[in-house]
C-alpha cells in the first residue's frame, strides 16, 4: 500500500486539499485551535477526485441530499447510494477517491491517529486490533456528533478545545467499538481470499456481529460457494469463519466491558451470544480471564 501511496496525494495538511476538491470548504475548524479533531463542511459540484490519503482517520458524513457516487477505498470499489446520515470511515494511509455526477454536501471529520492509538492502548491491545475501512452506512452517533460540531462552529468559531477534545475521544471509542477487527485478518496471504474480498467480508462481519451470522450469508457477500469461501477464509486469517466471528465478538465485548457500565448479560446479547454462560466460556478461553475478572483489574 505504501508504494501505491507514492502516486496518491497526502491531504493531511489543509493547504494540500485544494488539489483534491473543486471548492474550498464553506466552514472549517482550521483556525479554531482544535488539537485532535478537524471539521470541514463542503458543498461540492460534480467532481472526480484524484487518489488521496491522510495520515489521520477521516469520517465523511453525508448531509441533506441522497447522492449516487462511485467510491474506491484501497483496492475495493463500490457504487453507493449515499443517504443523509451515512458515514464512510477511512483509516490512515488508506487511499480514497470518488466520482459524483451531481452536487454533494458533506462534513469531513479528521481524527488524530495518535489519539485513537492512545485510547486503544488504554482499553484494548492495539497490536491485535485495528480499524478497517467502511463504505457509507448509517451511523447515527457519528452523524449527530458531526452536526453538533458544525452547529457549535457556526455559532462560535472559538469553540472550546475541551468540547472538541471530548468529541474526539467519544469518536475514537466509537470507532474502536464498532469498526475494528483483529489485525491479522488483513495480512496478504498467498492462496487465500483476494484482499478486496477479505476486506469486504470482514466489514460485513463487523457490521452484523449481533446477528446470527451464517456461513452462507458471508459467502454470498463475496460471491463464492460456502465450501470455497470457508477454505480460503481460513487460509487468509488462520481461523475458520466461525472462530473469527467469535474472536471479533470477544474483542468488541472487551471494549464494552471496559468502557461502559452495561451488565455482563447485556454485553453478551449486544455482541451476539445466545446466553451469558456461552459468552463467559468463550471469553475466558480467548482472553484467559472471565468478564467479571476483567472488570476487577
């Protein structure tokens, strides 16, 4: 990916973004002194952006109108019908480009990668978890945070750094809780699933953890038979689809237990386990402690 980035534009610096988008933002936090978070409100004409990337996290929030667009995240491509409230999540160094044929309005939030790493270090193991790219999908919390920051900036350009930093912390925890996966899943294994299919099915699993994930549905998501999918998935990740889903559920449960006051039974249900005893058994097998013991630490 780093070789591909040499051909892409690094838009981490504000002044470089003029080479990617046609118009400057109509609202920006650039002069507000925010340290870990940036906001730009854009209304852009139809455009085709060159390939670009950031060293920080970028959250693209659709507001107002429905929009048809083509989007590329790394090697993955998707034709999107992006609705108001939809959010695309673009991690650091993931290349991105988009094509639209009509005017679009969106908020771009940039989130400092070091802040996310710090919060991951405090609550999970950053060496085994990473946030993966996501195409546009509804996310009410990110949408509401984006709108709240926009309104605050419109009414007062000197929005307190504490307010912005609090929002940045909430966004970091939300990304780690809902958009992360075991890091080894994105390694480039020879003979396994193509990278774009591995990323697509990983995204599908993360988005549907609370549901009764079926092998057939996962295979269908990447257009493969169940047999070939299961075999290639294990070659790529070292785990069967079932084992991988269990690991993802346990990682999300760990974050919920550390970051919330939810009951253990509630956490078990949220991450997709049928009952608390099943959840506790898998939790101790994978992490070496029970949920109760984790909270006592």
